[in-house]
C-alpha cells in the first residue's frame, strides 16, 4: 500500500469514527504505526458495518415510534 493510499484509508477511518461532520477526530500517527495495512482495512470495514447496523437499528426504532404515534400509544 502506498503512503497516499494509507493516508486516504486513515482519513476514511477518521470520518467513520466521527459522529458529526466536523471537526475530524485526530489519531496519533505513532498509534497507527502499530497496525498493518490489512488491519487498517479491517478496521475500516468493521466501522462501516457498525455504522450500517446502527442505521438499521435506528430505522427499526423510528418505525416503531411512528407506528405507536399512529395509534396514539406514546
């Protein structure tokens, strides 16, 4: 993996860690040295999966609330 590819990967990870758009979470570069390229890719994939699961869980919860409000059960 080139240095540019690794920097882009780290940038993607920072975006996935954040709960808001700005400012991005800073990750200590020395901490990143402990990870192999494959581990960083796996970390990104794990964060993407967690975000997908979180969005699905929220969608289910919001749908449940919506159904209750239709029945006025809140």
